[in-house]
C-alpha cells in the first residue's frame, strides 16, 4: 500500500509554473547580492572608488607641525595577506620631544581590511595583548588602544578604521561592505614596566595632531 500523499495546494495545482518562478526569483536575488558583495569587496577587480581611495594615500603628509618622518617599506607578503591596494608606513619623530611613532595606513576592500585586527596579527609575532582594548577619542574620531607584550618588548598599539578621513573604533567594520576602507595603526614602544599614563598619553597627543592632517588628504580628490 502506497503511503498517503498530501495533495498539492490549490495555488500550485492551478499554477504549475509557480515553483519555477519562485526558484528563479530566489536565484536572481542571490546573484544580485553576490554582485553587490563582489563589487564592495573587490572580487571582480579594483573599482574606480578603490583606485581613487588608494591614490589619496599619496597626499598623507610626511611632515607637519613639529613632526618629520622616514618611510618604512612594508614586506610584499604582508601586503598580500592584508589584501591591501596601497599603504603608507612611516616613523614620525617629534623635533621637540624626540618621541617616535610608527604609522601604518592601509587601504583596500572592507572585507579583508576589516578582518585583520591586532590581537591576531601581533599574536603571530609572539605578542600577547594585556587586558582588553580601550576605546578613546581624538580630533572628533574614535580609536582602540591596547598594550602588547612579548619577552623583552612592550608596545602601545592604537587602531581604527575610516572612510574619507573620518575614523571609528568599530566593533565589526566588515558589517558595512564598502568598496574602499582605510585602517590606521599607530604604534609606540613602551617601557617593560607598565607606565602610569594618567598624566599624559603621548599616543593620544600624536593622534590629536595627526588625524586632522590625514583627513585633509583622504577627503581630497586624488
């Protein structure tokens, strides 16, 4: 005896083409979503928006105020892993205090640029994050700040993401798919004994001067 079979709904009996129409609409929707995601992440090649955003990196000043800098080449392997379309990496030094900061500014599709965060990147080089990151604000923007340590070395690492020179300490920057996204690292060596930073935070003071200069470059037409 054959098992009972549920009769087809009236709509399906009257419109045998309905299931095919639904499936076709679903496939079209998935294709459209894939196309949008592909454009945003650069899967189909660099978009005009990404090319323009990358070109703006050339305007980031090598010197401003009391600060001068020297360029630091970034290893090609690191650029490939980050999937960056361009970068600026420099050591900025104060002519007044002698303080020095390493700055790395990356540009690329939001997917890969938003994926790599310091707790994973620095762990691969033997560093461990000390405590959780702190969210701070400078020059109308927000950024994350954390201390990383390995035997014989300690670093203060600050990072943030942005578009057009506006920066945000986002919890998940990959959620907003964009054709072009910037990520900024500012790093300074710290004493092995954890310093009391309440009296003054040199990284914060540097960012307060640096971020407005970067905004001028990234908001301008290339």
